[in-house]
């Protein structure tokens, strides 16, 4: 991670665009919502939005940028989704073909961009409630696991749910569940607690992405749905083109984390979730 | 309304399909969720789903049926959306071209179907809480008004918000707001209370759809977002084809109304709403 920590997301995005900030955004505690990016050709976008609707825990949509624009006018006016993320991944027919800092050359067709909520927002709320988070203490990337749980498919998009894991002291478990329940747009409450074999994880010390963390004696592993899920879905169901952020390298919006605290006026019930 | 009131929605849908039940579904208190229908060619569907995402109060999506099928497998397995609604409206380029009981002949291209929540669900909860509803007492159709409030547009879909109005005794207002807030998937809390001129309504006794209702001395008019909104959006923004239910003639699902009581596990935060 860069030692340069800008105070406002606009400045950070300019630094990223200029190639001056290339690191993970995970350690930047600006109090602002960070988002997962999924970008698809317009021909694939309907199916992906239906997929998000059916899988709101891994894929909580916070903004859709229609074809013809790359500016998320609700969450980060002035930003450009083609240049303002430190690292992108490009999947063609399910295969990772490029890791790059600028995707402009891939955007010569009509693309639709989706910003999905990220667990950094609820981690901030957990920390504020006195619940410490191991991978933040360790300054590493949260461990992520591909599970044996299927997402709810569409005609052509399918694949397993990906989860993040945080060890939580048993006596703080209830509080951790309550707090994250209040943030449904950033993955919400856990999808699983404890027995990791039940969701097809073989070895907690060997995550599929990120770094392993120690689980202490009085702690149990708690699993939340993860915004990396669409990338594994791309690998399985092989859409012609899907561009995403690289894990840990998120899009930093102008929105305060508190914006996503549950609020009926901006809630919607999701039957299919 | 027909005097025949079947006890199960499956039986009702069969009767509708057979042409034996042609009436409004408004008076059928089966305790089941009724839904608004919007059906569009696949080429128009992405934009409509983005429109719903941006306007969750008038357009709360409860199920999407992908092109190639007309069976809502989550909310009404076995049903056929082309035949199981008592009356449909067909809009071509924004003009109403047909009122019909069977839309099979319009479905020879790839169509995507959207079921949207309907206020009958929260009305049931209001009645259970001792709040009487004038148009139900009168056995008429709820008054609906086209407002001066714009929906949040997409590139090609735009138009005014449509609202329903129910007179509520001032002393029950707080309770009515609280209860409907708990049902975000069926339009949720009111969008406006009292001064109807503020939202561009000229005369409460002349609704744009439905029937006028009396407002008593101790009551104030309360306005909720209405699922007819997409039909007015179709008239304004003129998509090549949009098929909807006729007002008051809803799709009756198998789902219990209680299913839509707020529940974090099926909630999602909607920033753009």
C-alpha cells in the first residue's frame, strides 16, 4: 500500500487516474463507501442485473451506470470508472486475460457498469462497536473462500457463492450479527457461522484469495457473502467479456459509510434473495 | 366483481385462464400477495429493470421471469403470465392498442416479465391494525393520481410518479406510516401526506384512475407510490411494446402477504431510490 493517504476520495481518485496511487484501498479509512466493480457489454447486462436481484447478499447493487457513460453520478460525480480504480481484472470467455490499471481500450463497445457494496463499510461499523477484525490488525487482505453453495442462477449466469471470513469472539457474536444486519447493502448479516465444512471449505488456513488469519481459542469463524462472487461466476459461466476491480483494489466513492445504515425509505424487500 | 370467490389462488388462476373469472381481483381477500405485471421485449428489459432499481417505491420488483418462460416459479409455480390475469393492457409506442384477457398472440417475440408489489398487501396489514380503508368500505377502486413529481429516469424511460390516496384519521396517521414502512416491497411508507397541490394534484375528487372517496373532517389524505406508474411512463417514453395488467386486475400469487413484512435477510438498501 502507498504511504500517501489522501484525505478526500476525489483527490485519491485523481491520484489513481494519474498512476500515482497503485495500491490496495483496504487500509484507507476515509469513512467513505468503497465498491466492487462489474462492467459488462450491454448485451450481457440484463442477465447480470437479474443475477444481482436474485443474489442480493453477494451482489448488493448500489449504482448502475448505463451504457454511454462511465460516471457514477450518484456515488462519485466526476469520476471515471475506466481509470479511477487502482487495478482491474479483465475476463474474456471466463479466462483472466489482463490485470491492468486502465481499461479504456476495452471500453470501445457499449458497456454497462455496476457498483456493488463492499464489506469495508460494515467493518468500519464493527470496529466502532469495539469488535476487532483480525486481518485489519494483521494489515493483510481478508481471507476469501469459494464455497459449495450455489448462487441463484439466471439462464446463463451461475456459479458458487464466495465468502469472506472473520474470527469473532463468541461473546461478541450476537453484536456482530446485529450490526452487520443493519447494512444489507454491503452484504448484510453473515451467511454462515462456524462449521466451515458445511459450506464446502476444506481448510481455513488456505483461503482461495487474500491471506489466512489466526482463529483464537474463544473465537469462531463467521462468514459473509463476498463481492468477488461475480468473478467466479464469470469463470464458470464464461460471458464474452467481464471487467472487474482486482480484489482489495476498490472504487472509492464520495458516500459516507453511514449512508448504508438500514433505512426504510431506501430499502426494498427482495423475495428472490 | 364475480360472486365466485375461490379459496386458493391456483384455483382462481385456473378460472381466469378458462375465462370464468373476468373481474377485478381487488375484493378478493385471500391473504395472498397480488402483483402488478409489466412485460417487455428483451431489448427493453434492461432499461426497465434499471428504472425499477432507481424507483423502488412505485416499482418494487418481487420477481423477474426471464425471456423464454412465462412461469413465475418463485411466486406462483405452474402459472402462466400470458393467460392468468383477468385483464391486460397492451401499449405500442406509448398508445393503448388493446384491452384483452389473453396476450399469447403478443408474446411471439422474446419477452421479459416483471412482477411488482401491490398495495393490497399493506392494506391488509392496515385493516388488521384497525385502520379502515375508505375505498374498501365503498367497494370501489382506490383513487389514483398522476403527480407533478418526476420519477428517476433512465436513458429512455421517464415520466411522472402515480400515487394512490387513502384518507386516514389524523390520530391513526403515525400508525399507518409505521405499518406501511414495514412493507417496502409493496410500495412501503407514504410518499406524501396532506397538501395535495404540492405534488401537482388539482382536484382530489377527480382521480385519473379509480373512483373518488370521501375525506371526513378528522381525516387527511395520505399518498403512496402506485404500480400504475410504469403505464404512464410507457405513455410518455413510448417503448415499442409494453404489456401490463389492467388497473385493479392483478396477478394473484401463492405467497402469503406476511412474506413481505420487512426482514433483513431479504432486504437490500437502495441508494438510488
